[in-house]
């Protein structure tokens, strides 16, 4: 007589269950652990959460003290990251003016991210690539990942697509007012580009415009949202 599906899972040896869970990422481990008591025991295994911790925060491993277990340490570190990054998100929100952000505030947000100890690409994906945030927040996470974390643009592109934000569009507005100390008539430029396009050749030019606008008085630069979300 064939066992029911519940019986088969419940009878699975714990070492095999742990091996299965060890192949999964955080969200899948948590989901699997909610299936049954036996899966919860397997998914709470210290070796699983140690691997997840080491993959997400490799630079923090040396100073880690998993006295209460790696899962507790992982949760504690995740919460610290959430608070630190939410402070940057709140700063950006308070600096917006009519859904636009001046370049100095944009680059300050990126600099503030760099001050967060042990922040990595998975943290950016968890907290900055969310569709609950504006495209400007997504853009800051994208820029930081490529420029500061040195993540390959192709990997950033995959992450943007996975989080369904790759098609979001931003606009960089430039007002050209001064040239070598002489007042000229204002000239306006608007560069529209999707987040996905920023991970290919156009991205380097776009980021160069941002940096140039921040350090030269020739430009007053502002990043604006373009509402094209479906």
C-alpha cells in the first residue's frame, strides 16, 4: 500500500531533509520549515543558517558569535541591516521635492550605504529593490551595487528582473546655468532611462552625468520619477 504524501515527507530521514534544505535560499528555507514539524526541525539546523550567514555577510563571519545558534545570529543581523538601510530610505524620502531628488542627496544616500558595516548585494535586493519603494530607491541600490559592491551588471540585471523593477524609468534633469563664471541662458536636458538599461552600456554614461552634476557648478541636477508602472 502506497504511503500518503504526508507520510513520505514525515518519514524522510532528518539528515536527508537537512541536505535538501541546505540547497535552498532564505525564503525557501523558511517556507519549507512551515510545512511540518519534521521539516521545521530540519530547517532550523545550525549548519543551514551558518551557510546562509556566510554567503550573505562573508566579511562579518570573523566577528560572529553564534552563542544562541546561527539562525538567531542571522535574524539579529538581518534586523540590524533592515534598520540601518531604512534610515537611508527615510532620508531619501524626506529629501524628495515633488518626486525629485537633488544629486547631492542622491550621492549622500549612496555614501551612507557604504558606511553600513557588512552590507552586501543580498541586503540591497531585500531592502532596496522592492516594488514597495520608488524607482529612485531602486536606482540608488542599483548604483551602489555596481559602483561600490562591484557586482557584475549582468547579475544586477537578473536581480532587477527577479524583483520586477527592471522596467521602471527615471529621468535625470539638468539645468545648465554657468560656464567658467559667466551667466548663460538656462538650458534644460532630460535623460529618461529604465533601470534595466542602466546595467548595459548606457549605464556608464548615466552615472557619469550624475557624478559630474554633483561636483561641477555648471549643472543643477535632479532625478525624477517617471510613472510607467503597470
